[in-house]
C-alpha cells in the first residue's frame, strides 16, 4: 500500500510539474470568477455594502466547492481519461484492487490539491480583505467533508465506468454541489436542520464556516453527525464503485469506449 501511494504521489507530482500552466490557469480562473462575483455584488448593493462574516462564510464554501471539483476530477475524470487512452483495462489487471488504486491516487493528488486550494484561498483573502481563522482543530471538520467528497467521487466514478462519458453530468453535478457549500444549512432550524444533516458534506461544511468565519468553538455533537455523514457517503460510494466494476466486467465492457 505504501509503495502504491508513493508511486501515485510521484505520478501526480510529475503531472503537476509537466502541466503547470493548466494548474496556474485553473487558479487564476477560479479566483477571477469569485472576485468578479464579489465586485458585482458590491456594485449592485451600493457604496454602503457590508457583508461581515457572511463574506467569510461564502469564501469558505466557495473554496470547499473548488476542492470538491478537483476531487471529482481525480476519479470520474481520471476514469474517462484512462478509457480514452486505452489504459483502463490495465488498471483493473493490477495486483491491487481498482478502488484501492483510485483511492491511493486520490489521496496523493489531494496533498497537492490542498496546496493549490490554499493558494486560491489566500489570494481571495488578499483581494477581499476577509478575516478567516485557521485553528488546528479545523482538520476535524475538513476530514468529514473529504470523506463524503470521496464517496460522491466514487459514485460518479461508477457512472464513468458504465457510461464512459459523463462530462456533462459531472458539470451539472458540480454546480448542484455549489448549493451545499454556499447555503448555510447550519443556521436552519427544526425539520430543515435535520434535513441538512442528511445532505452530503453539509454538516462538515457548516462546521468549517462556524469555526473559520464566525470564530466559534467546534461543536462535538455536530461533528459526530458530520463524521457519520462522511462515513456513510464514503462507504456507499465505494460499494457502488465495486458494483459497477463487477457489472462492466460481467458485460465485457470494461475496455470498451
């Protein structure tokens, strides 16, 4: 497992260096989109426009959304690329199981993507004057978000295995996820609050907004719910991926395009 992880980490690093212009372009484009929306909002609201900690909450949600896009691209996008280049079947003939290979690849890529997203976050903070807190305990709600994110990524990867081409579906799904990361479900009450706990990544994202934007202490009860949420979605995603793997092998469509 360690050898597999190190090999995937080396692969991700080589791709990052070789196609660094794509990475820089992605960072610049993502930052420009947010800053354009920020300036448009200020213009519409007038000179007295003040968002306060709401701006900080929006920034946290937006950066989490960009991280989710990277994660989805690692698995579902990677499967489509392997199918196009004709190397998909080779991965499934490896001594390692396919979910283990893609999980190691995703974790290796995550280390690099976290650095990229941190760069995006720092640029946005500098442009908007936001005041975000970065306590060490922030890692715990981030972990729950990542678990659910990889669960959804494996679920989309299962569709990529079966359908081969899911780019448009991915695009629609990515913008649907923007709702989960920008709407403050942690402020909902009653039945809506319990509904928010069931949405993927929503409890963890809410905790991150509370800790980073509002300076609140970590709510351990909500964190337990967020952890359970992440584990359920991660387990469901992996199981769905294993089912899709078995199904395409049974139909003889693994190497088809």
